[in-house]
C-alpha cells in the first residue's frame, strides 16, 4: 500500500496538527468509489500506513482492492478540503 501526499495537503495537515487519519469510503459516484479523509483513531483490523509522520488507517476491505492513494488539498471558490484519489484515478467519467 502506497500513499502519496501533495505539498499543499502536507502543509494543511501539518497546520491542523492531525496525526491519526483514516481513509474512508464516502460512497459511489459516476466514476466509481469516492474516498475521503477523517481524523479518527484507527479501529481493530485497520491497515496502518505511516507517511511523513502522519498515520493513515485504511479498512482492510478497502486495502484489499486499492494499491495506492493520492491525497491532495483543493481550495476553490465554493469549497475547500482534502481530495483522495485511488489507484491513480482522478474520477473522470
């Protein structure tokens, strides 16, 4: 399991003081599963991946189907937040 984090996302995560994060399945969209990021303690059975002093928990079922995640931070006119891409997919239809 590989997790890469953009510089913008690293900066925001470091400013927030977040240490324990979980990659979650938010639902399904037109292009497939939609993942998100939550600041919660890991649960029993979660896979833990450490990157740049940040711990990411991933549910075992998700870890079995996703080889890598890319975490970015987007700040637009109407919304801002973390974006999680799986297996190189940017969610385009």
